[in-house]
C-alpha cells in the first residue's frame, strides 16, 4: 500500500508526472495517493517512490 507523508512532501509534482493514475495533488497542493497501484502502473509508482526528492512516498504492507 502506497502512502504520501505530507510532512515531507514539498509538492514538487514529480510523482504526479511519473504516475498520474496513482498520485495527484490534494487541496493543499501536496501529493496524495488517489488509487493504489495496479499491475499496470506499479512500476511507475515504484519509480515515483524512488525519485521523490524528500522520500515522502512510503510503501507499506
Ligand atoms: S515527488 Fe515527493 S515531494 Fe514531490 S510531490 Fe511527490 S511526494 Fe511530494
């Protein structure tokens, strides 16, 4: 299960650009998970996690 730690997110938008089916901006212009990744976009979601500049994206069991 993917989550965004809002305390770390700086709203750079990288994750939304990489995996826009999974991540979108919330009302505060911080990233949020709108859909958990599917088989089709799990690689994009993992790429977004790896590339987040503040390590705000978390994957939990
Ligand atoms: S890449 Fe990280 S810091 Fe940038 S919007 Fe996404 S969660 Fe926030």
